[in-house]
């Protein structure tokens, strides 16, 4: 969609206001709203804003930033009323001299995709963000699941089914090709899957899904949360990412009919690259203190670094091949969670994979038919199976040592990310939790 087409669409849709959106380094969506009468000027000249107050952006003495609208991301926000109809577009961030801002998370992904463009390849990603719906419980901040469903359960009386159906309809209207929505394993837990697309569009779609889910849940008096582990003792929420590389003719570069796993040499090197950088990637794809409450044995979340066909305990899973569906051959990375900034996550995932491809890495032997959770430490050591970091602090330490992942972020984003996440860890480290009070207050 070019600028002229966007102005026409806005008029046809009866839009009164438009939200210009971008993210800070942690993935929080930021929005600059304007009456639609100013859109034409914004398309021509961009929109200036103060970047000094945005996490990971500029210092006060160099605060001027310019938003440039990506017209192809236009979508009406379906929960807004007709008299105050709003739409949104995603934006790229530039500096006053007209150059792309080095701290723009969307720019991090675009730089990695430019490397693929030179090779004539396309990075497709199909994420599966999980989330919880909770009832509001007065002033009590502890989550309370609002339904009684389980994995794939159906109930015509379940309020969650009605809310999830409305969510799917809204997302479809905003350009996400929703494939399925279903109840997940835990009480109150849900998943809505949309069709894979190139990584940039998919990252935009992840953000769209997250704030749409939150907005429509609020309409129903519910709270939606993408927190990785909101409730102790039950499954957390992940964002498994199905990945593949295609050429410009639509051929799946991962497929090789002669291989027992139907994987090409390029696919094996892709997998090897991500496995070799997994400990550093963890800081970006599982970037919160809470992420590491999910990444523990016993709840289907991956902990150990390895790959396998159809083995859900492995970090990378190769879904079962269906004859004739060559384009569906893919690698599922299972340790990202929905607290990640999708631009940074997909960008670093791709950089790790390209390192494997460029250096012709080969992955370790597959872990088919091996339940990694049932192995003891000695068995894992003998099989040379390492584990993900056990905390955000450990993950940040791994990131600081990994040149490939750091270079993918770029100096500006890396410094801002490390600063924000180190502060998060320090705040957690010095906090006194309910568990500590209950455990030690009267026993020490």
C-alpha cells in the first residue's frame, strides 16, 4: 500500500484517529496518536517525538526522533467505537539527519533480513504465543483463572470460548491469517495461531495479537497476561517459533526428500547455529526474571540443548513430515516466550542460524526417543547435552560473551538491553518475596 492508497483506505473506513506505533527495547508498544487530518503531512514528513523518555532510546541532549510510517501495516482497531474509530500503523525510527536510528528494535530485524535479501532468501516464522485470561479480583493482584477448560477442551457454556472467538475475529480483520484457536493445558490458558509469514510481518503480527488480546479481554472484564509463568505449579506460556527459509520462487530450502528427516544440509546448519548460540539467545528470547520460572523440567518447556524429530523435550523439534507437503518442513524453536520483543528475538535467532550456515556447522546427533527430563546429570554429561541458563542473570552473562548475538543487536541496542535487564535482575535480587517471608519469618 502506498501513501495515496492509505489515505483512500482511511477515508473509506471512517477512521477518525490514527496511532503511530513502535516498541522500546523491551518490546513495550509505544503509540503517538493524531487526528486523521494530519495523516497526509505525517506521510510526507514523518512525525517528530521526544525519544529521551523511551526505554533504550536517546539521552536528553539528543532526544529528537522521527517516525516514518510503514503504510503496509495499516489496520483498523476493531474494538474502537464508530464515532471515534481508530487505526494503527507501525513506524520505523530515524534520527534528525535522516538515518535509521540504531536503537530501533524493528531496525535490528530489518538489518538481519537485509543479509538474507542479498542471498535471495526469505525467513518465515510461525509463532505460537500462549496467554492466560484471568478474572479481575478486586485489589488482589494474584491471578485467578476464569474458566475450567483443559487442553483442546470444548464447552459451549465457557465464557472463554466466546471471548476467544471474538479475539480471532478481531485479529482476522486486522490482517492476521488466524488458523486455529484453542484452550491450552493450564486452567485459563489459551493459544491463537496465525499463518506463518516473513519475519518482519510476523513480528508486527505478534505485537498486534498481544495488544488486541489485552484490549478485548478488558472489554469483558478480564485481564489477559502473556507473563511466561504466572502461576506456580502449572504450565507456563511459551511462544514456540516454527522457522524455515524459502527462496524467492517459493521453494522451501529446508526440504530434502533424500534425507531421513527430510532436511537439507542448509537446514542442519541452521539448526546447529541456533543450538550453538542457544545460551546467549536465551537472554533475548526469554528476557524476563519470570521466564526462568517457566524453563524448568516437568512442564513441557525445554531446558536442555538438543534437537529431535517430534520430541517435545528437545530445544528444537522437527515436526512430522507429511508426504507432498514439502513447504511445511520446518524447525520449531521451543524456548522463546511471549515476553520477548519479537523484533529482537527473530533478528538474533536468524543471526545465530546464519552463523551456522556460513560456517557449515553440523548439529549433534538427534535426540529422537530420548526423554531428556528422565536423564540424570551423568547421563547428560556423557551424551554432551548442555542446558539453558537457569536465570536471567546467567543468560545475560552468556549474551555478554557471544559476539554473533551481540553484533546482531548492534552496540546501541545491546547496551540499552543489558542496562534495562541488569536493572530488572538487580531489582528482583534485592526484593523480599512472599515465599521468603513465609519460609523464614518465623523459622529463623
